[in-house]
C-alpha cells in the first residue's frame, strides 16, 4: 500500500527566510505523481506544486520548489522569501494507481510565519 | 466561475440522524471524491466515483453512502451507523483517465453530531 509520511508536525520560519518541509513516501507504482497542498485557516485545500515521477527536473512555482529524490523516495518543499500568507497546514500527497487516481495524504505540517 | 461548491459550510445534527452533504461541480470533471479530515490524521478517502452511476468505496466507507446520478453532483450521506461522524468533509473532482492526476477541492463542510 502507498504511504506518505510527514515527520514534522509543526515548523516555524521568520518572514523573508527560507523553510523546507519534509515528506517521504512509499509506492510500488512505476509511474506516479506527488503534490504539495496548502490548507490555510479557511480550510480550502490549494494545490501548491506537483511533480511527475518520470521527470528528473525538480518542479518550481514562483517561491515554491521541491527537492525530489526518487531513489530515496523523498519529496521536500522549499518555500523561499516566506510571507505571512504562507502560514498554513501543508500536506504532501502521492497519486499512483492509475485506475482510481486515489490521493494518499500525509498527516500535515503546520507552518507558522513570524513577522 | 468554474469550481466546486459544498453546502452547508457548518452542519449540526443529533446522534442517530442521517445527514446528507452536498457537493456540486461545474468543471465538467468525470471523477469526484469525498475525503474526511480529522486532526492529526490528514485526509482519508471515503468514496469516489469515476463516472456517472458508478462509485467505489475508499478506505473508510463504513457508515457512509453516496450516489452519482448526475455528472455534476456527488452527495454524501452520513448514516447513523457511522460511529464517529463529527469531522471536516472535503469533496474533490478531477478528470478521469491517465490525465486526471490533479484534484480540485471544495471549501468543505464541518459536521458536528451531538
């Protein structure tokens, strides 16, 4: 079975600094996708970034980038120039099993941004 | 505007009553999903549907039921058999097939059963 592990329940970063959120996963699928979702206090789930496993290049979306280490099954999220609006719960998720497109979520990391 | 709507935002029920949560999407997506969110446990899949008139159990389907009579709608019923129904419920939709790797979420419904 697929699993996703986020070992950091809470993290804190100073405004304008950089922070990295960790995620490891386990899957037997050869082709899969990985995602980071943000859930602010409104509780709306927002897709931050996605990575296709077959792509070696790390995905980047503005201030958000990932460090995808396929052999180590690691998928960390780096937030650069942190802003107060980045404060949220962040969930790592994997999607394999092309028949169902079922997302498997980690337990989340609560990120606080200090002014 | 295209998107997913869930209603109501907050729902209160007495124990022993069935309750139905609404989820509607106008994104023309074939696939729809229901997740449950509890503190410290992330999101867990309750039911999903890849096409109209067909749906499958997820990881925690016991005590829940769904229907998919229209492409746009995927209501979730929380029955009295669900032992711990108080939670935050999220609906999502996505394209089906090999290109359907992205899911879009609604704003959620907070259900409180007392």
